[in-house]
């Protein structure tokens, strides 16, 4: 099983297992030239999925002033868009992902990560204008229509071949196709965004500038990838491809525009004021690495990972993978005392069987460094799925439980079992001093003083490596700095 399959299996186990009980349906023909739903239906769908979006992306970022800033800019651009009479809802998500997207029907989301990456109110207007363009051009509805066709094909392929892996791969490809807008749609959204932001009084040249800012993030990620074992590009650019061409095209569009604002608003200071103090990067309370030790302050625990494990962040979990044959997944959450620990240990399986774990192959009570724990093992071997799940739940306090799960696509090897046992034995609680020492990386806006340089400013950055590269990417600065400039650095603001 390839590297790409295991993350998909972990994230879509509930959906994929549904293949076991799919009832064949008549083949439907999908018209990809027009949306399958009306705007109001699309809005109702987005309203229903809003809670799920919040769960997937860390919830709403708790900064009312920042939310008000984003909403003010968004409403200003939406009011002069192709749908000025439609209501728009703008939400700031609490995730470090560099992303912005719409689920259609006027629902637009931006992350705190992307807000830290751009450098002016006009760039924010460009970003929101682009997403508003997707809404007004009904791109999301058209993409949803395509998704239905792709998903039907994925399920059919899985049933035809009798392979869960095939279905997961095909369904994953469907997700990619659904997320990636066509080049024509991107160009249309860029064009609509430029027009709307200019009508709203912003400098339209901020559209190519914004695209360039996010492209710099790609350069930084690529530089860091070799040093940190692989880092993906910002999600907004993977969902919105062909960045170089889009920069060129939007520059041309701005030059050709008639009646554009002679002194369009840029608002660098307004943006700097809005993002000063915004949390940067992954919330350390949700876990971070110290050497080979994973520390989870919110759960109050830490444990060691053996050499050779490649770490990957999942939403609400940490996945460690050494090879193609198995992964170790760490999760933590509130779990009532009256609920069995075995249910949490195999919660993925439990969630898709409506509370029925079925016949476990092994269930044993144990103690992990003085903490009560349960290990449950489930072998699932059938025509469509072939996995072994060994889950250990550790009771941390009255309502908090941690889970360490070994997932393989075959019987676990002696080496895998030994390393899994080593991880469990390293589990321990954090001391108060360790809890107090947890950093809070945040965006800090400073004014460049006489004598300051990129080197001296980046030296203050809360990072071990790539400090100067991060400074350049964060501020959109190619060369040096001048006294009086306002720039962003990352510091520990507890």
C-alpha cells in the first residue's frame, strides 16, 4: 500500500467502508456545463456544512477584531460584485494552513495562516474578490456536479475490482479534481476579483501582488522540504493552480483596465494593525515536536518516536509512518468515564458500526507509566479491505483520553510491534514547568529602526532554521529594509 493510501484510509475509513453495503443505482448522466443546484440551494447546502467546515479547520479563530476586519473588506468587495444583492458570510478559520475557499452560496472562508502571508488590505480584497468571483460565477456548484460523477465512478471502480485500495485512490483523485478549479475558472475568478476590488476602491495591482506573496510561500516550503522531511505547498495554491500564468495575466488585465482608481487604496498599515498578535503556525497546545519527542500540552502528555518515522499532521491527529506497510496515529479527546476505553481505542471502526465493535481479536487491560489503559486489536480481512488495527486508549484524567493506534495493511511485523510498544512505554505526563514553557508563536509587527537589517530582524524570529527566508516570504521583501517600514516577525507572545 503506497504512502498516499494510508493517510486517505485514516481520513476516509468511514466513507470507504460504506463500499461494503453500496446498493447499485441506475447510472445518471451529469450535465457539466451548468450547476446542478440553484444559488439558494447551494447556500442551504453551505449552511448545513458550515459546522463540518469549522470542525475540519480548527473552528473560528477567536479574534473579533480580525473577524470584523475581514468581514468589512469582504462586504465592501461583495457589494460591487456580480451579485451585490446576495448575502455573503466571511469566516476566519483557526488553522495555520495558507488557504481561502468557498463552499458556494456566499460562504467564504480564510485562514489565519493566509492572513499572515499577505501584506495589505488591498491584497486581502484581491483574495476575497477571487473567492467571491467563484461564488458569483457558480464555480462551486459546477465543481460539485463534477464531483458526483467522479465519486460514482470511484465507487463503481472499487466494486468492479473488489479493491478498497483502488476505490480509495480513485476517490482521492476525485477529491483532487473537485478541489482544483479549471484554468478557465481561475482566470474568470481573477478577472471578476480584479474588477470588483477596483470598483470597491482598492488598487487592482494588489491581485498579482497577492499571488506573488503566496508564490513566495511555495519557494519557502520547497526550501524547507528537504530539511524537514517534506512539506506541502500552501493549500490555496494547490487548489488554485497555474500561479505564474495567473500573475502575468492579472498584470495584463490591470494595465488594460479603464477607469481604474487613480489612487486605489492599498492599506498596508490597516492590515498590519489587524494581524498584529495573530497566532502563527500550528497551535502548540495541539502538539509539537522536540527532537524525537512529541509534546501535546492540551492533553498534558508527551512520548517518543523511534528513529526513521516520517511525521505528518492530520486534522486533530498526528500520524507517524516509517514505511509503506503501517502507520501510528495519535489522537486525544474528551471521553466520559462511563464509556469503555476500548471504544476510543478503535473509534474509527466504532464510528462506522453504530456503536458495535463486533468480535475483537484481543482485548487487554494494562498500565502505561501508572496510567490506566486498554489495548484492543481488530483484524479486518475481507474481499474489499485488509487491515489490522491495534488501538491503545490511555486514561489521562477523569474526562480526557489519549489514543495510540497502529494501523497496517497486513499482520504487523515483530519490528512494528516492538516499536509500537516502545512508543507506549515512553508515554508520560507533562510537569507544570513543562506546561508553562510551551511557546505561543505569534505575528509581531515592528517598525524598522535605523541600523536594523534583515539579518538582525530575522534573528528575532521564533524559529530554528530558515529565519531570513521566513522573514523575506512573510513580508514580501526581496532585498533589504528601510527605517520606518513596518514588518512582521514571529515571536513568543504568551
